[in-house]
C-alpha cells in the first residue's frame, strides 16, 4: 500500500485530478468526503458519502457512461444542483475523459443559449428543470446526442414518463442497465496531457459576454497545489463550500466538502441559519464565501459596527473555523471587519484575487487588508495582496491592441497604474472557439502564455498588487484618466453614501466623468437628507484629492444594477446609459 500511496503523490506528465480522490480512498477510505444539507419542512437533514464510496460510485458511473456511448473527448453540459450525485458525476466525467461544460444558471436564458451554441455539447446531463428548459429554449439542439436525467427521490418526476417526454435515460436506470462487471471493479481513469482540454468553464458574463474558458488538468493541479501550500489546507479538514467548483477541490484535497442548502448563483439569498448550523454540526475548519455572503453572514451573526449605533455582543461564534477564503469580487472593509467578529482571535479572512481564466493569483489576510484602509480611502486602490507561489505578476501600459509577443519593455515600474498581466500554471491557454477573444487576452512568450486580466492596477515596492478597477471602466477625458476604484472609494467614505459608480457622459460634445451615488438606507429614510448639501460635500471631497479633482457631476440612483452572484460587480455600462438620459 505504501508503494501505491507514493506513486499517487507523483505529478505525472499525463494527469487526471481524480488521482487525488483515488489516493484519499486508499489513505482514508471511511473519512467523510461530502455532506449535503437539505431543508425539508423546517428541518435540516444531511446526506453523506465517504471517500471510498465516492470513488467507487464515480467509477460505476464512468463505466456506465462509457457503456451508454459517452466516450473520451465528448463534451457534456452538467446542470445538476449540488448533491452527492453532482460530485460522483463530475468525478466520473473527469475519470472517463469526458469534458464537463459548467455554466452559471444565473447568467440568464439568452446567455445560456449562446454558451451552448458555442460549446456544441455532445451530451446534456441535468435535473428535470434543466431538461425542460433545454427542450423549451433549444439548448444544444443541433449537437446534443445523449441525454441523462438526474432526479432525487420524491422529486415528483417519474423517470419513465419523464424520459418518454424529454428523451434520454435517468441516472438510476443507467446504473441498473450497465452494472459494474465484477466486485472490486476499478475504472481505469483517462490520463490527459498537460494542456489537453478537460473542462469548459464559462465566465458569468457580469463584466461582458460569457466566454468558455478551456481548463486542463494542469490548471486544476496548480489550483490544488496553491490551496495546499499557500492556504495551508490539510487532509482531514472540513470545508463549508458555497461555490460548486470550489467544493470539488475538497475531496481532491482529502478535505470533506459540506454543502449548505442555498442557491449558489444567488448567495445573497442564502439563509445564514442553515450555514451556521452546518458549520456547527461538522465543525468546519474552512469556509469559502464570496463578498455578498460574507456581508449576509456578518449582518446576521455579528454586532452592528456602524458609527451611529452602539455595538452589542456578537450573537454567533464560529470557533471551529481556521480560515475563511473570499473571492469573486473585492469585499468592503466594513463587511470584513463586521464578519471577523464571528471568528476566533487571529483567524484570517483571506481575500483572493483571480478570475475564471486564472485563479487564485494573490491573497491577503483581513488584518493586513484592514491596515491598508487609509490608503484605500484616499484613492490608492484596493490591496489584493502578494502573488501565490508560482504566479508572476506584471503591469503593462494600458492598450486596446492585440499584443502577440511578450517583451520586458512592456513592463511598467512600481506604483504605476496599468494592465494586470499574469503568468503561472493556473493560467488558461485559450477561450473555446473564441479566437479573437483569445488573441486579445493572451500574450505568447516561447511556450508560455501570459493572460491579460482586463483589470487595472499597480505593484507597490514590496510586490503587492493594488486593484484599480476594470480596464473597460476607466474614464478618459482630454486631460485626465480616471480609474473606477480609486475614485469611488474616496466618495464612499461619506456617511450618507452606500456605494458609487464612476461613468463617462457626454456634455457639450466632450467626455466628462460623472459619479452615480447610491445612498445608505439611513440616508434614504432621513427626513433631513438634502441632496444639494450632499453634492456640495462630495465636491469638497473631490477637490481634496488629485484623483477626483476633475469630478463635479453627481446623480443619485435608487438601486445600482449589480451581478446576481457577487452583488458587488456594478453594471456601470447600464448606469452610463441611465446617467446620459438624465442629463439629456
């Protein structure tokens, strides 16, 4: 057995991330791998599976998929809600070399249809609702040849009737039709070369058109390595996983994934009581949560830290947590400060920077982040920390042009704002069937690809990265370039301001910066609120800082349009159209 374990730790030229699951099934067969929470009639129940059973069930499914006609290289849409079957199916697809296509259901019907048209899936695996939507909207109509339905007991969907109407076969029937050939059967997982496609993950489209990012097992391996080495995650830990992709890393790390009953595409709607209960029941040591969920949990469990209300004793203490990982969008400093009240002393909230195309890239602890608040509040951008091991960060001159070949002459000196460019094994090589997008985002350097993040920022003298906003959100005038995050954070310090958004408008045929302002709930309710006084105060703030001295136009917007998942990515493009209409 020792020889088997040693071999499983090797990083072969040809790899499959399921080797980590196979290792865990040998090393800790009876340890919890996945637990899924379900709320039924006001009661919380949990379904569980250990590493040995998860490994065996994914072997069974991989074998049955092959027997049914799913072959290596085929692409399969996977629209299954978090469940034990979701984990077993995903690992089965990886084992069989079938490429899962993962999309965010919250991106909308139009975007989903476009994603499937581009990906041209050979198969569609989904819950009944997903299949009904597929049939109604014609998702993958021209390419899908295989259909598989995943149902839960008592779901109300009879497998025979449903299959007759929609087509295909249910997972239960598939496993009955193609049982494993012998006891102690072990499926021989497919090995893929470093950059061979193993999955397609679509971006959410919250900052543009959704694009399919081609993932390789090399990328997955780099992510797993970063979680082990930079985040110090160890086998035997338990993770409260609120994002489906991250939850898959749990079993690959020898860590149990505890999945709460929530809509992962809309974390702001999560029930904090369910999450607190799951953390308590399983004594979770790790929590992965995006900024929207950090805010929800902090509001529900911590004392009110606003200046005009006295603090009270925190209601909740999450004493088992050793770390919290937040990613997806910048979390606000008050949100992090509030949430840390729920944690034991010295337990960090680790904010990570990255994107679907490459993550994680950097990290910074909550203590270090809060220590930078004076810089952030004065227009210095948001510090997202130092690069994780194996990542190289560079800042280059802002350009809309394609850059085919890398040159060190492109690199800007420290403390100079430019485009963020990254290099590392977790960096994707291409977008799927998006040659122009690939050309715009990738820079070639011998056999290595660097990725242009589409974000702006700078590196300080110690190599820490400071975010200054999306490249598309900068506002250029005849005399200045204004960057969204540095400008907005200055105005966000005003007590009546919840958040702001910098946009460009046209006045007298010239492009000028304008600030859209969303008020706090207290300011909205206040009978004493005076818009003229607020705008005067904001102009004083603007003149006190070089970054904002040219901003003199303000509009109040009742409720900013934001992305569903993070509730933080402001749709500035929509606000720009609205602001122009107000002026016109």
